[in-house]
């Protein structure tokens, strides 16, 4: 019986890859891989060994951060969280990590764009397809940069629709940013299937937690910003900045300040004047509909609007929360 598919040589496979450009490749800029020990600006050549434990077990940690006008926002905070995640998993950082800012600066020069998102990953590394982490011959570092497209002004003006995930929030290691995101994927799928933009989960006791890749915060009718306990959620870098900035607002916007505490699903319709999401990609975004019910006035509220303005001002400055790459 004749073979149905070719068995490519290295040279033949490279030729096939050159012809296989995909539409999403237009958003990709640069990849660094410690496996190669260098960079590539050709997405056809990007790859991770299939026996890397990140691929078949999700055994890796990552961070994604934003660069605007050549300045990385909250880079030190993202790297600190990254180190915490790696330590929790017992991941030994590869030697290339000691030069991570140099790697990022070279990626910036090679990418040719002032605005981009950088995704930094350290994996357990290749070496067998088992669950045994000691089968790996060593951790690996991957950095990918992609074009950043700002959300349209209309999204901020009208807010977004939120839905509730049909299953409880994940309870294992919520504060660690690993590459095991199956729960998040299925939660996001439930939102899209329900006609919503984003999703949030509640724990088994009915307390608010977080979204698929976003943190959520509630402004109560009596003027308090409430965030779920950090023991139950990923401590978002943008969320922390929003909380720090919110703590400075005071009356009349937030006369009762900022607090971490549980919020029951049953009480939210009665106490929520505003709800907003935070994440690297859009900073602060108002939720104006939740499970097909309006939130507050059904328009972005004053606290959300002010926090959005303050973070955008930080992004465009040379202050302590931005790192120039040029």
C-alpha cells in the first residue's frame, strides 16, 4: 500500500512551511527560544518541542505584559509574579532569564513596533511524555511578541456583557499563573455560547472569584470598591494598580475605600452600582450587563471611568510603572 503522506526531510519541510502563511501570522512579531538560543521573526519557524512538558502537561508558567510607545507597563510587577509562580512549581529558571530585559529590548528592536504584547514563558522543558517533571533535561524560556490592537473607543463607551460560568471556579492554585488553562477555556466558551463578551466564576460557596483571563471588581452603592480575596484569585497586576489608584480617590467617588472580601452571588444585584474587569489588554473595562440584566445605570460608571483614565495616563508617562525599552 502506497503511503498517503510524505515523510519530509528538513529542507523539504522548511519549503512547505514557507508556503503555509496563515492570516493570524500578520499579528506575530518575534520569538525567542532558549532551545535555539536566539530569535526568529518568521512565524513559520516558531515552535516548541512536542515533548516539552508545557505542551503535553501544561507544566509551565507565563506572564503577558503590554508595551506602549516603547515602554513596558508594570514590568517589574509582572516579573515578580512570574518568579513567584515558577518558585511554586519548583521550576529552575534557565540561565537566559538572567538577561530577560536584554532579550526583551532586542525583541523590541527586531519587532519594529512601538505597541505590542509580550508573552514570557518558562517551561519544564523537553524530555519524555510522562508526568514526571524530572524526566525533563532542563527548563526552557520562550518569549513571543505580538502586535497590540487597542480596543475600540465604542467598547469603553458602551461597556461589555458578562455571563456567569455554569460551573464553580477552579480551586487549585488560583494564585499561580500556569499554562494549565482548560477551566478558563471552557468558561470562556460558555460566555461566547451565551452571547456574552466575558465570563466570571463563583466558588462552591457562591462567592465571586474571577474571569477566564480577567479580574473583576464591584463598586457598591454605598461607595466601596470590593475585590474578591486574593486567596481565591490570581493577583492581577492591572487589578493591583487599579486598587492602589482607587484608594486615593476618596469622596465622593469612593467614600468607603477599597477592600478584599467575599461577595455572594445572591447579594450582587442589590449592592452593585458598578462592575468592571481588569486585564493587561484593555486595562479597565465597564460591565454594563450581567446575565442579561443591567448593572447600575446600564452605562459605565464614574469610578470605572476615572480608573481607566488614570491607568491610561500612567501608560503614556515615564513614571515608576513604565520601563523604556529603547
